[in-house]
C-alpha cells in the first residue's frame, strides 16, 4: 500500500516517495532550550515518532534530524538573570528535554544538531546569500531581502503585505524593506558572540535550521515537519533562505505540520500563560497515557487538552493492559503489525483510526474462547500497539503506575485475606478490607482469573 501525506506546501494529500529510496531524510524543528517545554511542544515529536517508525518499516534507511536551538535571546535573558553562561541553561534543559522525550517513548533522532556547533556553516550560508544578492549587511546586521525571492509566502499562502501586517516586524532604519529578516546580529560584550565578516555577533533564529539541515541532510530533504505555529515566519523564512542559498533547488519536498493544543478554549501558549508543563505532567501521570492522549486526535487537527482527556486515556490503557494480563498464560504467535493498522497510518497518519483498530483487536481477544485464536489476536494486538509506541510495558508494570513495588506484597496479602474472608462468609471483614484498600487508592476487579488489583 502506498503512503499518502498531506503536503502543506501544496495543500493536498500526496503519495509519498523519497527522492532517494536508499536514504529518506526527515527534519523536525526541535526546542529552544531555555526552560521546560509544555505538553503542546511534545505533540510533534510524538506524532512524527510514529511517522519515523512507519518509514523505517518501508525503507532500508531513514536519516532523522531534530535540532537543538541553544543560542537565542530567551536563553540569553535566562542566563543573564542567573548570571551564568548560556551553556549552564542550555545543558540543563537539553538534558531534561531528552529525558522527557524518552519518557514518552520517543526514539532519539539519528542526528541532534546544536546551533552553536554550526556557526561556521551558518556564516558560510549567509556569505553565499550575500554573494547571490539575496542578503545585505547593514550596521553589523545581515538581513535577508524578501523582495529578492519572488516565491516568498508560498507556504503560508500570504502576500508580502499580509505577512508584514500579521507579524511582529522589527522596525529598524537599516532595513531596506520592512519584511526583511535577520540572519546575523551584533553582540555586545555581555552577550554570546562569534567572530564573523560582519563583526562579533550571533545568528538569527531562522538561519540556524537551514544551515543545520544542509550540513546533515543535504540541500534538498524529503520531509520537513513541525508545529503549524512555525509555518510563518520560521518555515517560510527557511524556504526562502535555503532555496536562494542552493541556487533555486527545492528545500523540502513535503511540509508536515501538526495542529496546536487548546486548553480551556484557547491555544496553549507560554505568552498566554495557559500552559501545562510536560515535565510536571510526567511526574503526575503515566507517560504512556500522555502519549496516547497526544495520538487520540488526527495530528493536523487541534487537540483539546484537559484532565478529562488524560483520565480517559488512562482508563483506555487500563482496559488494554487488562486484556494482556488476562492473556498472560497465552504464548503469542509471531508479532506482526496488522494490515488495518498500516492502512490507517499510511492514510496521512490516521492515529484515531489506528487506536480504534487496537481497541477492536483487544475486544476480540477478550471474547475469544479458542487457544489458537487468542494467541494470534494477542500477537496482533502487540504488533498494532507497537506501531504507535503503546503497550510497551508488562501489565504488572503498568498497573503499578510508577510505584516502586515495595508495598505490593502487603496489598496482595490483603486481597488474598479478603478472598478468604468471603469464602468463610465473613463479609464484615471482607468489606472492611475493601474499604481499607479503596482508601489507599487500590481498586479491586473481579475477573474469571480471580481478583485483580490496581492503583487508581
């Protein structure tokens, strides 16, 4: 079956085939590491982790890059407030970001380029843009001349006047055009800076991704992904500067954008103040439930984030892991990803349909009374879930919900005592034990295999 992806550059669903089937290239815009990321920043990495898994099943080699922006005015401000080097800030939050991504079951990228490691690449690209007449130096700055690129605005489908009106454009006397954007800017002694033909300075945000992508993936890449909020100006500017630096070559063949998270009816944003910090959510909720929640809506659509969504995701995973627990004595056959799952994911990463197929498989497995069929369905369920990075724990680990297990024996002892009390018709003792366990957040469940327990 062919893979179809919605190419935002052309605003249509298109059959995907790489420029070079021997090496599929993918670039995802990564974090600016000055603070904790919010849950909305995790949607792209989770969704495109599913895409990378899918591509790796279809092609022999996939080279996946996700960058780290470790020089930025927000980083400078955070370092200045604490009177520390920017590396103190960036090293800390890069490590936290990697750990948080790993907790969500996201495989690390093949390449994780850092902006500060690519200053020579950035300077070289800027020099080429100046030589080609697409950029100019002015008062220690270098700016991209937007009117030198006739296709500027092709991704966001806006005219130059509309883009200027809709963006926070810095008014500066050295600009030839109000829409010209910074490639290089001067640094004062209190700011990080690097030597360049235009003086001590640092790169603008947009040029970083163009230079890092070129350095590791080449002049033309297959897929560029990121949040829809980056479409303009970041991705629009990436296209302009990369295309012009490469003599008119296509920069990215497919542009994929995930939708934003909404919280309380408004777009989740640090500037609005309605954010849910991912690191804090991971401390309070099972990480796999957060991953499930982020996959519960189609990636291009907005996702309404709420405590209720997390709770529902936990309950759904309870049922799925409960199915696996009930199949604990069943030896699964050869694990394979069902065709229905591949079809859903090949249809522009239709994760809601894939999740529905997983629930259907679990239901069939619970209802089946035939040993061979149960083994086949268990293998299908595990294979289907693996395509989305789900059901990667044992049922015992899942139902422990992060507990260290040191109290499990005591809890099981109470459960066994309650079963014995009921058998001896000592219902008062049985009820007292159930209440004690409930007060401790332990839920009991009667199953054909006996009484199960789990932490709420």
